[in-house]
């Protein structure tokens, strides 16, 4: 993880990019949370597929 001045500069950079693109910070945060949930769901589906494949063999 980034810390200190580098982290602060990176945060300012990202927030400026979001602002330049007309994206609000809250919208971006919600999108990141949704992406995390999507990844969890895909991992669960993959586990089910793996289980079904083992059960079928």
C-alpha cells in the first residue's frame, strides 16, 4: 500500500481524474464495491462449476 506523501499525491491524482471525467467520488466508491461483489459471485460460481464437474466424473 502507498503511504505518506506518495499516497496523498496519488489520491489527489485519482480524485482529479474522476472530477475531470465528471465522476463523483461516491459513484466511484459504489462501483468499486459492486466490482468486489461481482468478483465474489464469480468465484462462488466457479466453485459450483468445479464441484459439478467433479461430481459428474
